[in-house]
C-alpha cells in the first residue's frame, strides 16, 4: 500500500494552490488539513503547526513520515516520485524555461504580495488598505509585463506556458492570476496569460484545485 499524502493548506493560499494543481495533475489522492491563516491570529503560528513547519507557512505536504515544505520543491518532489505525467519537460532547455517562468512568479511576484508582508505593513506602519492593495497591484503588474513578454510569440509557448501540456510554470501562473483578479488588476494587457489561464481552467485538475472548491473555503467564495 502506498504511503498517504496529507496537504496542510489554506483555501486562498496561492502556494498551496500550486501544489493542489500538481497533485491533481498527477492523479494523486490526498487529504486536506486546513490551516486558517487569519483565524485565531493565524493557525500557522500555533506551536503544533510550527513543529510541523518551522517557517509557519503553507503548504506542508506529508508523505508518510516525510514532511515536505516549499511549494516548488514539493512539486519537483512529486515529479521525481511520480514521473508521469511530467511537470518538467524532457530537454534541459525546456526545463530551464519552465523553471524560469515558475520562479518569476513564485520568487519575484508572490513574496511581495504575501499575507505576512501585507500584515506587517498594517501592524507596524499602519498602511491603509487602499495603499496595501495598490502595492499588490503594482508588483503583480510589473511581474506580469515580464511574463507576458516571455510567453507572447515565443516558439515554445503552446496552449500552455511550454508546449501542449501543463507544466510547473502553469501550476504557478494560474494561482497568481487568481490573486491578480482578487486585487483588481486589469488583465487586458496580458492576452497570452489570459489565454493560457483559460486553457488550464478547462482541465479537471485545475478546476478541482480552485480556491472556491476547497473544503475550508467559505460559502461566499
């Protein structure tokens, strides 16, 4: 019998969203353990969760007794343990491009918009909500200009970021587009991003991973 998978997740976390997509693309069954990032001051700060993940971040994926952190490292772990369908392409050049697109989102856009950054702005500096939202939009738009330029008219761009099957890059892009919409980013300037998002969201693996379909999503979502 294969070892069970447990995903510690928050319905609106884009990092957890990436991993849900990857798990679904692999056809892997997993149990979701909700970690509410706001309730009770943030359940990720509890002693029990810090014992599991000292960074107090989601996601954490438990595979049997193994505790896996960091969404991109988790996705690459899934690709090595369950190689098919692959999240990384066959050639070094293609893999580099996919990783570059994924890292652009996960390392250059997302950290500037993370909940703990926005909470720090509010708690330590009293930055009002409209200014915090403007900060988020600025950095998403700045990053999306680069993503759009890297995708548009590139010979490797297909229905998805790289070719005709979803990769690690798509696992990262779709949750960031969700965040962009949440904060009111005008996506008209990014037609390739929107086209790829639509292709992804037509697939069952992406549909099942959507925030509003998670067990801890509020009814209003």
